[in-house]
C-alpha cells in the first residue's frame, strides 16, 4: 500500500495556482517544469498530474500525455479530476467512445458537477447513445432546473428516441417555466411550430391545426405553417380545404414540385403512375387552368407531359413546351425531358417531333405550328437536342452525326464539345472524350467549371498528370495539390484520382485517397460537436431535429456511396490481385508544371500560418501497412454503406468481403436482401454458388450453417450438383436472360470444370444485347482470376462489340 501523500505547503499551493496561469498563458515548458517539481515531492497530487497531462498534449507529446492521464486514473481511481482530464484528452484525440466512458466516471465521483455533464452530452449525442443522453439531461435538470438548454436538450433527446409524447410533455413543462418576454418574435414562432410538429407526429391533428389557426398572425414562418396546414387537412380528409391551401402555396411559388404532388393528393391522386382516364381528365383540366394563371411557370408547362397518354395530345403539348427552349437557345431542354425517357412511346414521339422540327427549320426556317421566322441558332439547338436524344437511346452513330453537324454550324459554341465528350464517354472512348472536353475548355480558359470538369475527364482517361496540370491553373501555387484537395474537401477529385489508381492496379494509393473521403464525412459530423450546446440556447428546434436526422443519413449521399463502393473494391483487389487492365498514361496530354526549387524553410499556410506537413507516403504503402486486417477495414466501410440501402452492388461487395472472412451467415443475409430486390439478379446466383464452394471447402464450418446454405440454394454443394443446376439455370430464367447471366454461368463452368472450356467460352463470348461497357470491364477483370485464355478471347469479343472503347483495345494499343 502506497504511503499517504504529504499535504501541500503554502508555497506549493501557490505554485499550483501559478501552473494554471502558465497554462492559460501558453507557457507550457515552464509549466511542465513546475509540475515535475511538485510531483517529485507529491507523486499522487491530482492537480499537478492533470496539468502535466494537458501541458504534454499541448507540447504535441500526445502519447505521453495520454499515458500520464491513464496512469493518474489508476493511481487515483476515485478522483473526478483525473477522469475528467482523461476524457478531455480522449475527446481531443477524437476517441469519443472512450471519452464518454471517462466523463461518466468523472461524473460518478463528482455528482454535483454540471460542467462534466455538459461536456458529456455532445459526445453522447455524437455516438447516438440516446439512453445515456436522456439520463445526462435529467441529471442536469436536477442540478440546474432553470437552465434552458437542459430542457431543450431533454426534449430533442426524447424526440430522437421516438418518444414523441414524452418530448411534448417535457416541452410543455419547459414553456411553463418561461416568462412572456422570453417568447417573442422568432422564439415564439419556433416554439409554436415545434409544438405543432410534435402534435402532427403524434397524429393529434386537431391540436396541431388549432396552433396554426389561433396563432396565424403571430407566426413568422408563413410558408412552413401553410404547408403543414395543408398536410394536416390532407390527413383529416378535408380535401377541398387542402386544395385551397396548396393553391395558395402555388401562388407563392408555382415551380415547387412537392406542392404540386400534394395538390394531386387533394384530388385523390397519389402518383402519376397507372392513371385512369378520369384522373388524366381531372389533371388535364387542372393544369390548363394553372397554365393560364401562371404562364411563365416551366414546371406547370412540363407536368402535363408526365401524365398525358394520348399520343396526339402529348405531341401537341410537347411542341408548345419545347418552343421557347429552342427559340431562346436554352441548353437545359434535354435535362428537363430526360425523366420521360423510361416511356418508350414518348421517346418515339420525341424522336419524330424533333426530326420534324429540324426538317421544318431547314425548309421554312420555322418551328412547327408557328409562322415566325427563327434565327439560325434555333436550328443549332435542335441539332444539340437530337445529339443528346440519340445518345440516350444508345444510337451513337446518329448522336455523333448530329453533334458534328452542330459543330460545323457554330464551331465556337463550347456546349457542343461538352456533349460530344459525353457521347464518346458513353461509348468508352475516354481518350477522345477528354480531347473534346479540352477543346471546350480552351474556348474559355477562365471558366473554373470547365477546367475542373476537364480535369475529371483526364482522370477517367487514366491521366492524373494532365489532371494535375489543369488543376494547377486554379490552385494555390504555395501548396501541394493533395494539400489543396484535402483542405477544400474536394471529394470528387479524391474519388476520381483514387479510381484512376484503382484501375491501374495501385491499390495502396487508391485506398489512401478513398480514406480522405471517409475522413471528410467524419469531419462533417465532428464539426458539429461544439454546435450542439449552442443550438440548444436558440430554441430553433425544428431545424435542429431535421439537422440531426440529416446527420443520421450523412453516409447515404451519392458521392460517399460511389467512393465507398470503390474503396471496398480496392481492398478486394489488393486481396485477390486481378490482372491490371488500364495502366496509367505514360505520356500526359499536358505536362505538369516544373516543381519549384526545394525550400530550406517548411511551407506555411498563408491564411492560418500553420506549417504544411510534407507527405512522406505518396504511394500509400505505409498507410496500408498500418491497417492490420484489410477485410476488417473493408467491413467498416460496408457498415456505413449498408444503412438503409437497396443497392445490389453494395450487397454484392458485402458477399465478397464476408466470404473472405468466412462469415457465411452474413453472406446469406446479403443474398436474401439481393433476392428481395431482384430475384433474377445475376450476382445473386454468382455469390450463392461461390458461397457453396467456399463453405464446402471449409472444414471448420458447422453442420447448421451448411444446412442453412443448402436450404437457400435448393441444391447440394458438391461440384457435380452445382454444374448440373448450372445447366438448367438459364432455362429457368426464360426471357429474362441477359448477357450478364450468360457470363456468370460461363465463368462458373470455367472455374469448376476446366475440361468444359468450350461451353464456357460459348456462353461468355455471347455478348448480344450488352450495352454497358463498364459492366463488361468489371467482367474482364474478374475473368482474369479464372482463365487468362478466356480473358484474352473475351477482350477481343468486347473490342468488336465496343469498337472505340479504350478499355478493350489490344494491349499494345493502350
């Protein structure tokens, strides 16, 4: 047992106070010296030990600071200050789970300290430890019952937990504690509308409506109140009153699609799919009326194209809708109409309509149904639309023909080169796609959008040096490219540069770049840490709840999903090592600027004055070595991707990762999800067969797991049974067979029965009906793991099928 610590002398007490001042003045070296002097005589002194930990951390000796803080908690396990200091250091390290545990211990040994609980609450909210957060705010209210943020914090916690009734009860009690002067202006509006929001979610529509009607004049956010009023009337079934309310909203903003959807609901029309003749007639009358009231609204002009089924009516309305776009040269016409391209009949009408418009302009210089003479630019924009139209329906020869005519007509219009680049991209000729975009860029070198988009096309062309040369025109010369894209969280560049290295087989560098995107999204959440305490004082609780719900979906945005899928593929490629199909360009189209002479002094950020760290791991090898288990790292990415996802490709990646980790039941879970999304999905069958092969080879797999797998498959796991079922699989699909189904079946035959290579080759090389060259590129890489002979034949076949796609060119031409 350690001897009891001597009491501090008056001089030492004064020294402790001096350390506090030295710490505040950032005189860390002197403060550390004082701490060591006190700890020499009093090794268990909590004040000196805690200050030492904080000072070491600020001296950038994070490891030593952490170890000292942990040692202090072991020496003084019941000291609140020791745990508080450790929690603070963990918080600085962004190790929030450990920080929560440390702060809980600190509170346990100092139950009367609201400061500890205030620091704990944002961390619990970040970790979504809502049960713990509820207890924290309940304790804070006991300690400081008049402190407003504790009330609002408890309300939002109940709301996030789904305990809306409790949230409303606490919120009403909180409002009773406020004085009249506290509820004026915006604060009063927010309190009323948040209460209305809670009533609405509890389906207490009468109470919610009463709040809106009774306080109509004092509510400042009129738009939200009107919208919620209409929603409540819809829920109550008062459709006529709801229609009037949504008509009022349309008067304020005729181009809000969400309001139009609610207006349809007030007419008992839930969606525009499978409409009856009566419903079409109702909508037709409605939009003729709205069209006369709001003639300048493009949305009101467009909506009839969504519901009209009669070909003659549809064509007549399409003529009226497109006239202004063509006459005034508005390039976004195709983007406005491409939502209709899932309907084959409407696509055929557009084909004929624009061909007729083109003919009319050639012969009479007039648009259909008009007597006015059009300017030559109208003919140009008609060609521009047709090029995009035929590109969309995959008629590439016609799309190129029309865009070339447009360029010949007006060679200085940069929009034309942009579309031509897209056409080449869709055909897989990424080299020409980049060249066309570069032509557009050179027509306006000051346009940052064109510069950045051209850099994107260079990256897709596996030419990172050219992309960096273009990017150097708009970046800060005093900083490195990687520093720039990290500082500005330029996700698209990090993602596309990572994909470039992934295609080139440089998986380590790709993983390092994809990790930057993951880091950016983590920072989005961590940046809000200090915001939570601030917002609770403002009473803007509607926006706060919506913001927290957005945080829960932060990993469901398209940029993250696209990067996450590529990130997992990089881990799998590093494990499987497939053949490299797309090496980097040896000679860049544009040379990178020569590096400046090395500086003796380190570079500094001009805005912050901080030293810019040198990257000593350009190839990402050190970063990869730090990750002990690559499949565990891939699983962490998948955990984010799998939240509320219906993307088959994500579940396909989950099957591959879990198969590597021998987590066969998780593979089954992913397969069940794929089947529920699309029971005829080719990747479902591929991963099911792969699961059966791997589990049958694994001697450690339990009989229960094997039985579950065979129950899912309905056939045995031996090779003969799999090959026998493989023969009948395509027959069971009937008309649903695609080139991808044939490829998967052929690959399985080649893998399990090398003697049947001719049969496998026949299926794999039958690419009839295949239009997705990107899918074929993935197939080519996966086939390289099975048979180099088949890979070579498949590449030749794809070169015939996609003659200008760079990916399938013979190797010596790459």
